[in-house]
């Protein structure tokens, strides 16, 4: 089972994927920022989003759940809406 969420912040793409075989991954502009192999407990991943203007924002994501995985995204300590694509 694979799940995927996408958000845009300051015209930059953030993608979070969850797969039973490869674990959780956080991509910012298609660059892998963090990954975890975590099957039971909730996971947290972090990264840095750098805009084209050179601004840097901390990124944090939380995944939880077993049969239905939920994902929350925070950029610069503000919750950002995600769109689940898979």
C-alpha cells in the first residue's frame, strides 16, 4: 500500500510518501530530505525548504495510523494543507 501527499509553499513543492516496503520519505522540490522505516509507531520527519529568493523555512511532517495513514505538515511552525494524491 502506498500513500502520497503534496503541498505547495512559496511556489515550492513538498511531497510526503508512505510505502509498506520502502517506509516514509519527505521530498522538497524532488530532493529527498528525510526518510524513515517505521511500521508501528508514529513518525516525524524534518527538512529545510529553501525558496528561489534564498529564504529558508523548517519543515516537519508527522505520519500516524496503520490501516489509514494520516499526514500533517508544518512549515515554519504553521500547519499547511495537504492534498492526498494516492
